[in-house]
C-alpha cells in the first residue's frame, strides 16, 4: 500500500492540484484514492485517483491507450448527453492520463472528479432499477451515434474474452485459471460456453446488438441523488453485447424473492428509451450465466494472490454452482 501511495503522489505532481491529501479507498482491479486538493481557482475539491493495474484490459491490449479511450468516451458522454458520468481531470499538459513507475514498472494513473450520491445495492427497490435501465439504454443510444475516434482501443467482450485465454485474473492467464476450477464447475462453465457461442454468433449479425457497453453497471456502480442516477466505474467498458449490460444489472439480484419485480423494472426503464427484442429477452438468463462465469474466473484467479478471496472461495463457488444449475436445467 505504501508503494501505491508513493506512485499516487508522484502522479499527482502532473495535475494542477495544490496541497493534495490522499485517503485510500480500495484495492481491486485498480488501487484508488480519494484526493482532497485545491484547484487553480483556489477552491478545495475532492477527486478520485486511480492507479491502474497493468494488463487490466486483456493481455493483448495497450493498457495506456485503453484507459485514455475510456476517458475520451466519458468526455463525449458528458458533452453530448445529459447523463451524469465521471469527469476526467486533465494534467497540466492537457493529457487525460499520466504514467509513473513503481519502481521500474510503468503504471498509468488517471484522475476523475469525485461524485456524490447514495448506493442502494444493499436495499434495492424497483424504482432504482427502472432509473438504472433508462440510463443504460441512453448510454447505448449514445454509443450508436458516436463515431469511435482514431486510436480508440477497448477490450472486446466477445466469446474469446469470456471463455478463452485473453484475460488475466490475479496476474494469471485465463487458461491457467480454467485449469484451477473444480471438475464439476469446469464442466458447467464449458456448457455455458457452448450455449453462448451459438447465441453470440447470432447476435453478431443483428444491428444494434453489439457496440460500446459499460460492462459493469450494477447497483454498486450507480449513485442516486433524488431522481438522478449517476453512472460510475467505466473501467470495464468496451465493445460487447448490449444484452450483457442488461444481464450485469440483474446478476446480483437473481436470487431475491422480488427478482421478477426488479427485472420488470429494469427492462421497463430500458425499453422506455430503446427497444429490447423479445428474442433477446429469451437469452437474458444465458447472459446472466455468462456474467457468472466471468465472475467465477476472476474470483478464482484473484484468490491465488489475495487471502481474503481465498477464504471466501468455497462459499463463492457453491453459489455459482447453484446459479448455473438453474440455467442449465432450464436449457
């Protein structure tokens, strides 16, 4: 943690922020800090500084270009829509990112303005899912009309990324993580992979089914202030299936007694702004299972290097088994 703090302080020297103080927020895919600092106007403000993990976006993608591309999309969303998304803070040289070393590994850092709001992941209600669905549809609508700028690089959330050897989890290549799975879970993952291959191939041919997506927009990544929903954590954004975005929003709610009401609310909010074909809704449970597989691989890989995840691994894998068993029985 001390190393990450030193990296963060060095990164902040590139920004027009005076007298910064740091407070650790989280160690996840990125290491994040809340920064309190004075801007050129002399006002004290809060910011989020992210120290990005190398190869966060896949083994074959330039992470620096990918992070810069994320921030360019956020900038476009802020300028071209009324969606409330994080505001990137440029360096003194006008760049969206800066790079420092720790001590010999180059690390990309970025700064966003802090966003206020309440999370309702622990007390979800249909009204929040409806607002989230509406915002998600508007994100997709913007992506359909925004020409990707030159040099835009983001992960492709396709079959190979979900089920092949594109990603790293806990610094371990995905293929190696597959080999760490218990045999019964490996068979279940393989069955989901086979079903997803067919469905994804069909959606690849459907106009509007694939494009820029948030890829991680569940209630933990939504802040609510009155009637406004603020969308955060675009770190996973990329080219993918719009139905996967819908599935992610529902994935953590799937075992609740009131899941049907949550699902209806999210889809109602979404379809108020963008159509969702009935055929796609028939594949929604499969894409929730795809999310389950992605989460399982990430958790197993991370458990190899993080003792907190290691302690929680048996219980987490049991939950995944139960969830996939329902989908596979229905299929």
